[in-house]
C-alpha cells in the first residue's frame, strides 16, 4: 500500500480532518481522501469559472511539448 506523507499541516486543519474522518466513518486516511475526491468530482463548475478557465488557455500551444523544446526554452530564458 502506498503511503502519503503530508507535512506542515496546521493543528486546526489536522483537527478538522480527524473530525471529518470520524464523521464520514472512514477507517483510514486513504478512505477519507477517496471520499473527498469523489465529493469534489461531483461539484459542477459555474459559468464564471468556466469562462476564467477558457480565457487562460493558450492558443500558441499547437502540439505535445518535447523535452528538447522545453530545455531549449529554459536555456534561452535564462540567457536573457
């Protein structure tokens, strides 16, 4: 089984997560995570949020990036 390590969680958040784990009847942290992901997936995005996401999409990206292209871009960026 895979282990998830979460660091620097505030005591308030830790307390809330433990409380939520008990309320939802989860035996493990993995079960709680699965339920939270399942719940998050059920949310619908509002029209405003969809417009924001569409506005952030670049039209310059025409295909799958390659490692060579990204390395070249980062070197050119660092040289200026």
